[in-house]
C-alpha cells in the first residue's frame, strides 16, 4: 500500500500546476535575464545583495527568487539567502549544457505572443504569428536584433545538445565537404568537422545570421577549414558538397516549402552525396510530450510541423533524394539519412 505522501495530487491540483506552467517558465526566463544563476556560481548570496548587483527592487526580486526556489531552480539556504542548484545551473551562460539563451528566446515576445493564439491557429490551421507580431518571426528578429541574437544563441544551446546526442550515430570521416544549411552559429557543423578531421565545412545562413555569428564561428579555431557563406536556401545552397546537414530546418516549413529547400540541396549536391535531416521524429504511438509540444510550436510560429518517418521519406522522395534510414540517438532528435542518386 502506497503512502499518501507519495500519491499524485488530485486532478484539480494537477490541472492548476499545468495552468501555472507558463508562470514557472517566465520565472525561469526572468532569473536568467537577471543572470542570477551566474551570480550564484561562486556561492550563496542574499536577495538584497543580488538586488543591488542587478539593479532590481529588493522586495520583488526576493519574491522572484522565492518562486524560483519553490520549483527547484534555486535553494534558500538561510532566510533571504539563495544558492544555485543543478537545475538552475542550466540557465548559466557558461555552464556545460546551458539552455540560458534558448529559454530566454522562447519566452520573449517573438514566441510568447503567437502562443497566445494557439486556439486560433488550431481552428484555422494557420500560424497566428503574423497577426500577433505584425510580421513573420524572421522579420521580427531582423527588426529586434537583441532578441534575434538571443534566439541565434538559443539555437546554438540546442545545437550543442543535439550534436552531442546525434553525431556519434553517423560516420563523418569519409566526407570532404560538409555544408550546414541554415546552420546559424555553426555548432552542429563544428562537431561534424571535429569528427572528420580531413573535411572542410561551409556554414550557410541568412546574411544577418552569418554576420551576427562571426565571433562564435572564429572561436572554433578551424581557420580556413570553416567558411561562412550568406544566402537564402529558397534560392540556392552552396554547391559541391558530399554531405549536407539540415538541423531543425525542415520542421519550420510546410510540405511545399520543405520540398523546395530539399530540391535545392539535391541540385547542389554531388552525385552520391549524403543528406542528413536532423529532426525529432513523431512516433507511431503517442510518446513523451516534447515532440508533440514542439509540433504545436511549429504550427503556432511558422505553419511548420514535426513529421513521422514515412512523412520524411515522402518529402525526400519528392525532392529527388533517396531515403535510406533513420538513425536514432540517445536524445530527442534523430538523423534522417538520404542519398542523392
């Protein structure tokens, strides 16, 4: 017989916890924006001391810290004094596996307002981002470079985790020219180049993304092995690669636009080249929530979607690429492998 303390809360309490989920998420983004986890990396500090350091109202900052501690992001080690936790450390800028910029970006205006239109998006079958923001999310980021930069760094947060999970599943060594299509700051490409010491890499993205990421790209230390090239993948992609990587690109778009991107890859690739589409794959039966919630995120933001293995195979076939297999990883993302005949 189980003890009452181990029993699940009653359904109404569970639903209240679900409802408060977005409060918790905004709390995480707020302590990240105040750099609280970074400021606690050297040891516990009082709420008053932190308030002075971040120029916040002492009483309301303490309330924020208390709320963050209530869900495990911080711990209160003495009245009004707070310390870091492993969960909160994921919001540090320099921590291994940091999600700091991703959390801040996903809870900023560009994502927050469109998610308020989920009901309308489901009803109409179309993203409400343009109605919410007055423009597409990409135009919004171009007009708000600080938020756009945070989103790019957030994608690098995600890429670092995805690269660590997925790169061991594929042999990069035989490839000589690796093109990362829509690769943002090149985190995924950098991992591939480390796994293929004889290869050179081409990082391809929009001009403003390439310009913003130059410092990050230089920090990898690849020199001439890694070149950044600006462009639009709906027009063309760099030619001559024998491996093309598209991480979290296809899920941004509907089938027609996804096929257009993949056709441009097919045209540019050498005969026999490999294409790796790095995405979450919707399971045949409903599984844990991340993939299904991300599927809604793609609807809300971009008219995109997550797809099943068969749906990916259909896109690749329509683009003139031969679907080979899905290489699962230990994480949420998989490698969908295709070949140019």
